[in-house]
C-alpha cells in the first residue's frame, strides 16, 4: 500500500493541532451566539415552554434518557433566560467558557425532555454547543488550533452531504414525492405560487435539492465556487424557510456556513464589526494572554475521543442498514442521521386497553393525554407508539384495570400512498421492550 | 476529478434535469389546471353555503324556541309545553349543522370556551340547575356550563318520569320560569354574537386566510372538523357505551339529550353534517373536491366513501323508536357497531386527509433542511 496509515494519522494530528487564524471561528461564534439567543427568546415568546413542556401530561423520552424530566414552568423560564444569557456570552466572547458549558447543558436538557420535538437542527446545535465547551480561547496572536474550525466544518459538511445522500431514493427523484404534495399547498406564495402547482416544479426542486445538499459543502470549500455557492445557500434556505414551517433552521444554516469563507474575508468582516460603536467595549475578541492553544489536543485521551467522534458521526447514520425493511416505513435508525424533510408521513393510532381478568377492552382517547403535536408524531413512529402503550398500561393499572394488555391499530400513510397497518394490531405491547434490536411487530411496508 | 471531468459530469446532470423537466411538462401539459386547487373558492363555499347559513338557521330556531318559551311561561299548559318541546328538538337538530366550526368567533378565547362547550355541555348537573331554580340566584357567565345551554333547557322541559300535567305544574314556580327564559336568552345571545361576527367582519378574514400553514382557515376548519367528528364518536357514543378503558359497563346517564330521548336523532344528524362538510354540499365543493386535485386523492375518496356507506348501514340498523339510554341497556350491539364503523373512518377524515392535502395541523411541526 502506498499510504502509510501511521504517518497519515500523525500528520493529521499535527495539522489539527497547528495554530491557525481564529477569524473564521470568531465570526462564526458571534453569529451562532446571536442566533441561539434569538431562537431561545422566540421559543419563550411563542409560549412553547407551556405548550411543549409543562402542559402535556406525558412526555416521550429519548432512548436511554428516561431519567430526564420536565421541571416546573418557572424553572424552565429560568433555564431559558440562562440560555439567552449564555448565548450572548458566546456572541460577545464574555465568560466564553462558562457560557458554552451553560448553553450546552441548558439546550441539551430542554431538547431531551420530549422526543416529539426532535429536529435534526436541534441535534446539530447540541453538537456544536458540545464542541464550543472544548474549543480553546483565542490567544493574543488571534490564533486558535486548527481542529476547532475543522470540527465545525466537518459537522456542517456531514449534515449537508448525508441530507443529500438520503434524497437519492425512488420516491424523491422519480416520483418527486413528497414535494409533489408539499409544493402545491403553497400556491398562494408571492410570485412563484402558481409555479408550485406544476408537477415539473416538484421534479426540479427534488433534483436541485438533492444535488445542492450533496455538493454545497464542497462548493463552499473550493474558493472559485464559494461566492456562487453561498448565494445558493441563501436562496435555498430562504425558499425552504418561506415554504415550510421549519423555524430558525434556515437562519442557522445561512449563519453557520460563513465559516467556510477565507481568513481574510473574516478579518475584513471583523474589522467592520469592531468599527461599530460600543463593540470594543462589550465584545472580547481574544485573550490578552498567550494561551497554550495546543494543550487540550495534546492529551491522548482527547485525541482518541476526537477520532471516535468523527467515526461515530460518519458511521451512526448508516446503522439503518442493519435493520430489515424499508427505513422510511419502520424508522429504525432514522433519527440522528440528517434525514430532513424527506417524506410525508401521517398516521392514526387507536389504542385498546384490555383488562386481562375481565376481558373487557376499552378504547383510548389519545387527546386525553397528548397534545396535537405529540399525537401527530407518535402516530407513525413505532418507538413512540410503544412508549405511549406502556404509559397507558401503567396509567390504567393504577385506575384499577387488572394487568392491562395494550394493543394499537395504527394506520399510516407514507408519501400519499393509501394508509396501511404499521404494526401488528394484536400484539400486546406491554410485553415488548424498546431496544436496539429490530421490532418484529412492525409490519412490512 | 479534474476540471474537464467536473465539467462533463455537470453537463450530464444538467441534461438529465432538462430531460426530466421536459418529460414532466409533456406528461402533464393537458392537465395543468388539474393540479391547482382554488382554496379561496372552497373557503367561500364553506363560509357562504355552510357556516353562515348554519348559524343563521340555528339562530332562527332559537328565536322560535324563545317565543315558545315565552308563551309557555306566560301560560303553562300541556299544549304550550309540547310546542316548546317540539321547538327544542328542531333547534338541537339545527345546531348540529353549526357545531363543527369552532374557530374565530366560535373558538376558545381567554375565559370563553368553544361554542359547543358554552352552549351544549352534557351531562347536565341537575342539582346545580335545581339550586339555581330554588335560589333564583345565578350567573350565566361563570364556570357552571353544565347548568346552562341546550341540555339544561332540555332538562327543564322534558322529564319522562313525570306526566305532562305534572311537568306543567312544576312551572307554577316563578323561578323556574325565569331560569328557563334566561337560559334561552343566553343561548340566543351566544349564537347571535357568533353569527354577527361572521356576517360583519370575520367572513372576509376567513376567506382571505387561504394558505395551508398552521392557523390558516383550511387548517382551522380541518382541525375543528376532525375534533367534532371524534367528539361525536368518543363522547356521544363511546362514553355512554362504556367503551373507555376503566369503564366496566354501559353508563346510560352519560347520553347526550338524556331527557328528551332524542340522542340517536342527534348523533345521526351530527354524522350527516360531518359527511356533508367532507363532501362540501350537493355540488361537492369541500374537502372531497380538494382531494380530487391532489396525489393519491382518488384512492382516498374511494376508501372514504365505502366506509361512509358502512356507517350509513350501521345508522340504519338502529331504530329511533326506543331512546338510546334505554336501548343500550338492552342491546348495545348496534350502537357499538356504529362506533366501530365511525372509528374505522377516523383515519380517512384525519391523518390521510391532512397528509394528502399537505396542511399543517400544528404550529412548530415539521423538520427542515
């Protein structure tokens, strides 16, 4: 073999430890902090603390995180205020380390409260916040170790590339689904509205979306294509932002991708920012000390973790290959894999609770326990169906039903196909456990 | 990859795209109009042909009820009692036409609950009603929604345990007369507020909010339609039939319209209204027409219509000769099978419909790239 693996690794580590111009990181940090503050404030003002966390009687937990619970509304407000303050800390660079730890903990905690609200971009934000905790302070020479910028670019590249690869499937490319469903619903959009009802538009959007996601990170890395690519980023995300209810995600991506620009570009931008009034008084751009930027990366443990993280990020999204059946139908291995806006799926789940002593079976009104959002998400995702079944079983046991058996009749429609049973309607779900293993009670697509 | 390779692959991709574009255009050229649906026209239809007429119709039935109540309380006798009972039956049937549009003026707003909760709560708390009658002290804006509205009125004017003359006799009590008149007046006021709001400003707000996002008229209409459908199934049938987990038997006291024996007529009418909303009247200008324009819509229409037929069969198998509260104690099976058929149709009206039309049901739903 021509490649000497050992020296490749050693060279890579050396490169990653090298101090580089910190300007791209500094402007990234400013934009990211700003957007996080905005996003947390928006969340509070929309009343989502109540809607998402305190009003529902039941929360769907993430696998392995059933020990996370929603605290009271006043604590949640405190946490969001802390989040906003921490975001401002990230933006200004003031108390950066404390801010980054606070932001990671607060943000990740709130995300883990209820699986219903899982969004890929929240996962992305959590990962970025995680790394901000370790990224060293910019030293007095305006330097930062190369890995700090590398890890952010790596994550962004992976988000786009995997989102693009996921679009290479029959429905997306050949049937232009789900865009054929989604686009006509927006025929009232200014100027382009009428175009959206044409099937051809759905094809163009589908193919462009796939090519865009697969290539954009690379076009941003390559200097000659970068300005054009960034314009595409703005247009693409602005368009999807107008079309779909995706919150701050377009802004986060438009903001985050600036990290791909060159050192000089960022230095120019920062120069302009510094020229603004008050900025110099409030913002901390670098430490006055000569920070040993190499320190954390010189630990073998950290290096091992770093490599493990990269491998995990690259491999984990492919875990679906280990499960039988159609991923879009079973959703086994669907999350945490950058599959975004990929399918139109909806279900109707009816739960039956049977008293195993008397044999009497009752029908559950889901809305007695779940809000509309929770019910919608639960109705087509097997692991959530299982969680809700267990909740119902325990709830009705307390209400005096003897050893409840819980089964569910779940009809799911995927990309406008007639709805079909998702799981075995006769399976007593109380006897099933959520594991990494394939759920044999999911019916074939 | 060198530059020429990149260029050639770009060229290849562009030509694939071009071919696809042309192919897609050609295939759909004759039917371009088919793919667009005039949502505003649909909303205008719902507003002008269904919602506003339903409120107006119900209001005039309530005005009739009021005149009958005034006649009855002025001179309580068996004839005037039968008149007000008949009028109540017409009004409650008319109300079914109007009970599913609970957004905007009929929606929740602060302390105000949705219109059906405000005027059609059941079961009625007879003890509260008797307390209010006894004391003559009552406030129709408090939380005692189970002591007013259609079914509190029903309780006052129907009572099968008493003969007609006994019932007339009870209305020698002045407080009972004034409570009855106050309840009817309150009903009229609530309906009038909603109707007037629709005829003055809300109609244009409704038809012009023609998007599909959460909070759009189509989304609100759909949400309330589903809620009303599921409410009929769960509360008008499921609860009295004892079909909830934890219930161990039929509970006839949970029937809607317990005193008039009119429960089944109301349920039947409620479903017919649901079907009519889905179809969009005789000319089928509603959700059904919308479905005809979207991918997968024809298949869903076929599934829905065959299930609707099964529901009609189940409805036809129930006789309205015996009141529901008595019938379900003897033979609940026909009612249970009606519930089952309605249950089977839920997905057609709910998840399948919204998924195909592409309307956002809730705020903050959706994931994005």
